């Protein structure tokens, strides 16, 4: 399975040959380096570890520096694993570039969503809040009742309530690759990508390919 690490640059739009305006997210994808290979015999599963984002020695621990020095790769800030299929060949120290993807392919993009802090039910879940009349002066953004009195005698698990919002790993599936620019290590995918500009992004071959009407 093809995979790559990168960072989100931002959103823009691309005008296609037929005149359609396509909103895209630009990702600086790679170059990545293979820092370790997992095998079923030794680790119990098959995967490749990729590193991205060159940094100075002071930003890494001695253990991290030793791990990367053993693989004969530069100091890299991010390390992530991608599962691979039997028969796919990688070598430690190999450089992986954005040209492993091509325009027209579909990819899954994984990133950490923007953290919104502690949020109430109106912002977090889209509740309407209480009425602004009938004597209510302080219930406008409150969740209201969260349970019954007798049965079940408790609050149901999973009840939508205030809490931390965002800051979680989010996967957006089946995004179309619109532009691949190997010269500048850029990849543009149709639609939005989670997280802030400059945030780490994982791009992998789509696991669940979308089937369009008419079999296309």
C-alpha cells in the first residue's frame, strides 16, 4: 500500500481543462525516508516506517538520533508506519517521493483536527438551546434534561454533552488527486483536509474505493 507523509500548505482552486473550478488542498508531500521495515517473522505484521521533516540534532533525543543514524538517513521530526502488502519491496534508507501518486488516483488523508478546547453542546453538537422566553434568562445555550427520573435511573452512555472538541485523529476517505508536482514535492487533493496549515498529514492509497453510478 502506497503511503507518504507531508504537511498541509493550505487551500486554493484549480481550473480544469473543461472550465470546472475545483477546490483543492495543497500538501507538501515528502521527501520521506524509509527508517525501518517491520516483518511478520520478527514483529508479527508487515509495515514500513517512514520519516519526514528534517530537523537539527537538538530537536531529537539520543535514542531517536541513534535509530535514524542506523538507517543512514537525516534527522527527521516525524516517524509513522504504513502497512504494506506481501510482495511490496522497500529498503532501509530509501527515499520516497510524491511521484508514487498520480493525478486521478484516490487517497485517504489522515490528520489531527484543530483543537477547539472545552465546548458546550451548541458548538460541539449543534443543539438549538433553550427558548429565550417564558422566564428563562440563563438557559439559552444549556443542553436541557439529560435523563429520566425513574428509568433508567442514570445517564445513558454516549449522551451528547459538553466536553473537549477537536484535537483528534480524523481520516477523510476517497479524495481525488488533482495535481502532482514532483519538482516542488506538492500534491493537491480535491476537498478539505483536517488540521491547521503546517500540520502533519498522512496520505495513503484509498482502502475503500468509491464506486460511481454507471460503473465508472
